[in-house]
C-alpha cells in the first residue's frame, strides 16, 4: 500500500522505515498506527528483507500518541476504547514476531508510544539529543502501556524501571547508554551511518542464522529454565548445520574471505 505517514526505502536486504510526520514530532495518529501495523505484519513474508532500521523524520523519533488526533475511542466507551488500545499495543507484538532484526535510531523525543517502539526494537542506538520517557503517567494514565513494563525492567533492572515508570522521568542518551538501554550514543548527524554499519554486520551473517538468533533471543527472555534455552539453541544449530550456507560459511572462514550466503 502507499503510505501517508511512513517512508519505506529498500536497499536490497535492508529496509529503512521512517516515521514521517515531522511537523507533529512523528506522534502516533490513527493513520500512523494503521500503517505501522500493515508494515510490521507483512515482514514475515518478505524474505528478501533481512534487517529493518526504524527512525523518525526531523528532530524527534516519536513523541507518542497524538493527543490532537486521538480517534473516536473516548466517545465509544469501554469496548471501542479497548479495540483502539489493542490496535496500538499489538504493534510491539508484531515487531517481536518479525523475523528481521529491527534497529531503532533514536534522536530527540521518544515518549510514550515512541518509547515503546524503541524498546520493542532489537537494538537501540541513540543520538546525543535522545530523551525517552513513559509519558503515559503524566497525563493521568498508568505508565505500564504498550509493552513498556515488560521490556524496560528486562533492559535496565527493576529499580531503574520503577523509577522511570512511577515518575515519567526522562532518561537521556548518556544515562541510557550507561544502563544498557541503548548500545551506543553518537552525534545525531551520525545516526544513520552508525545504523548502516550495524546493519551491514548483521547482513554478513547467514539469513537463517540471523532469523533463528532473533527467535531464540526472544524466547530466552521468558524461558522457564536453562534446559529450555539450551534445547532451542541445539535445535537452531542442527537446523543451520543442514544448510548449504553453513558449508559456505566454513569455507569462507578457512579461505579468509567474506561468505556469500544464498539462504539455502
């Protein structure tokens, strides 16, 4: 479909997904939510796309829900409100189910739903201007929304997560890096270059190995035991070992060259 609020640029196996409402700091209106759902729900069938970079146009990543365009949920009572809520919250489920790693480039504000999009990404890199918060609690709602209370304590620990969620405080780029919330901090102008470098390293791996690694990492977050994790790791290794790409990877290593994978 032709998007109104998203810009999608494909460079071979790398897709650049840009939230494109800069005049509203890329705040999430109903159209943006619907278009994000369409994009992320289509990723499992897009085998040619192997890595996605998520970014915001202009000076912000995403300022959260657009309170000037809230949709019809407030006038529709609880059933309509819950349906509208689920349309937003299911975005993070679609992102985690996507087989492609998602790299979030965070500059400026990443608030509320924008914070959730960053947390649901597999890797976060931040510009020096980045500032993130669970803004929901500052407008009379719970801070626990759109998967934030799931991802945040797993990334920064329970105490820091409680501090941020119970107050709605902003966390800025340098503190986010020190806590492991983001992988690196660079000047805003270098964000795209840093994301490209990271994506190219991912693209240097075998397609199946990359997909199964994301799948296993996600499952390990909720695994009930070490035995469950090791069983999935064993499965992944045996699956990958049966591919032609495994043989190519070994040959390339021994011959000291870059591998040429064929996803077969």
